[in-house]
C-alpha cells in the first residue's frame, strides 16, 4: 500500500494539469496616435505565455499591418487570427497572438495602414494555452434587439479551450453577458477551460439602437507537462 502511495505521489509531481492562468489583462485607449500606436504592459511577460492582442481602430478603413514588441532576446512574431476580423460603423476589430512567446515584453507597437484619431487595444497574457483551435468567428454591423441583446458569433471548438470574444458597441453599452459561464469585461468576454463544443456569447444591457461588432477566437489548452 505504501509503495502504491509513493508511486501516485510521484506521478502527481511529474504531471501537472494546465490551468489556463491569466497573468495580466487590460484595455488601453490611445488618442491621436497617427500610424503607430503604443501599449505599455503592467509588468514584463513570462516565457512561454501566449499573448493575445485585440486592437480596435476608431477610424474608418484602418487596420493593423503588423505588431512588434520589445522582448530583450528579439521581438516576438505576431500572427493575425483568420476569420476573426469584424467591423462596425466603419471601425475594425482584430485578434492577433504570439505563441511560446519570449519573456520580458513591456511594450507593444501597432503598425497601422493609416493614421487614426484614436484606438482601443485589449491585451491578455495567458499561461498554459497553445495554438488556436482553428479559425475565429465574427459578427459585423450588428444591431441590438428590442430587449437590449447583442448576439455574438457561434464558434465550434474541438478541445478544452480558452475562448475569448472582443466586442465594440455604441452607447448604451452592454453591462453583462450570458450564459453565466462567460466572464464579462468592458471590451471583451472569455471562458477558461471550456470543454469542446459550440460557444456563442450574448451581450446584455444594450438597446435596440446599439450597433456592434464581435470578434471571437479559441486557443487550445497546453498538454500537461512533466517536471
């Protein structure tokens, strides 16, 4: 019996379940930034995290061309998630990411296709996730229902994922989200360790006059690692 307990303890030490831990998250507004906008992070990033960057430009027809950072060992490479670009009232939302990112990032730069009057960029650093689970999904030029609902896109996943939806809405802006499994933030909403299935957030608290767009993506849980 003692031998079995020792073996079980050894296996638990060797294999640690992934937690999909959010290390930092926030949104920042840049005004009058021209063709390059900056975002300063709250703390340096950790090695191996996935950085999820969700820019939103408040000028018609302007999109992100590339994203760079100041990682000390050379900048990370950021990829735009296909299928996740949305637009509302001529404003674009996008989802970009780097995987297995280098540590020490404290600043991001968004290189744009033209000058902007302002931008709202959202950022998350998440540990224990991996590559995207397929393409993203989006809703463009949506209109709120009579009871103030803004229905997001439907995204089917194949693994235990970190699912996120970036949104922009005109006033009055949403105040919550359903189902309750989603965590609501002022510019995005997400689910952690979501089992394989179909996901569709519905923002609540808007109005029939609301105009909105939503960009959505899912990232697979990183396989349990040995130590």
